[in-house]
C-alpha cells in the first residue's frame, strides 16, 4: 500500500436502500466526513417511494442505481458487486452511521489479517444500547429453539449479554448492518445467495465464508450506530413472515444433516406457527 494513500480510499461502500427517508443522506455524509479521502459509494435503490434518493446531496463519488422493483438486500449487493474494483467493500444499511476513523480501523484490521474475510464493530441503537445480533453465533437448530422457547437451557444465537472482548477477536458472526468484506473473498463464495430475499442472507454468507476457510473478526473498539427497522416499519407483517421464510431456508441449507422427514416437518410447523403467533403482535406494535 502506498504511504500516501488513505485506507478508506481502498473501500467501496454499498448501500441497499428502500424507503429510508433522510437516513440515507445521513449515512453517506457520516461515511465521507470532512476529510479529503472518502470511500466510493454505490446506492442500490430498490424502487423507493419516499424520495430518499431524490434528497441526496450532489456529491462526487456517489453513484445511484435505481431498480424497477424491490430486488431484496442480497440481490442489491450482488448488483453492485459486479462493478466494485476496490480491495474492500463496505456493506452498510442506510440507517447506520459509521465515521471515517472507524472505517479506517476496520481496514487496518483486514490489512493485518490476510485470512480474514469480514470484519465489523459493535452495533448500538440510538439510545446507546448494544443491539441484539451485534455479536452472535451462526444459528444451529438447538440455538434457534432456545431463541423461541425462553425456558430452554441451550445458549441462543445472541452474545450481547456476555462481556465484550477488550481486543479484536475471531467470532462466528457479526451484525449484517455494517460489514467490511474482502472483495475477493465475497466473489469467491459467489456473493449473496439471491434466494434469501430478506434476513439471514448475511448469516448465510458468513457461514459460506467460514466453510471456504476464511475467518470473521470483531473489532470491539469500533462503534456503529444503527437506528434499525427504518425500511420495515411500513410493512412489519410482511417483513416478519419473510424473516421466518428465510430462517427455514437457512436451516435447510446449513443445518439439515441427519434431519429425518419427521423432524423436518416438525420444524416447518414450528416456524410457521411462530409466524402466525407473531402476526397480531406485529399489528399491535405498528399501532
């Protein structure tokens, strides 16, 4: 690396946007900061109807591509990946805030760990509480069951109830809201699986990276702010059902070894019953 080249100039930020309002502009403005060096930014807009793309400031190095329909998160990233030429790609939600200094820290971690494919920091909500999923395991059937049944004694997926590490450390999975990924590694595993329209596409990608021999890393000193749920507030029931559908797809893809026909059927029933139970909860919460 050239001594005069800023670390973040080797990054292309990809933002998949859907009705994120003013958060999209805030996300880009925070990433670019006020310094001379800024990452290139590609916005894939999934047919938003709220004008979130139209109110973007006219900034050099920001490319907007408008889809004619909602491609989903993974397909949107894959579309951008075809034209990324930088060493690293930052996949970040439009309602996330990451400052250039934090992005530079993530770049430095990838530079120092050539067999690490993906790195992220700790993700906090707007009140300063670490969000569920900021630190997590890759799901197994037993862990999913633990998340659904509170009386289960099996450890779940989320690890934010445990003390945060003091130093960068290897983890199974991080939050999909903000991920700095080695472009070559993402290309090696074929990008995101487009069959995951919404949710679990990030965990599927991390599972495939690990299967390919790559490591995933957490830098606990890097803080990411994430409003969360900005794009889904208008359609909570549809998003909730999509999440359950993607969970079923993830389990079939990564956790089906030794699955009997009866076990598979019971899991399908459990997942769909949980979605049915959660439907009125989503409707009440929306009010």
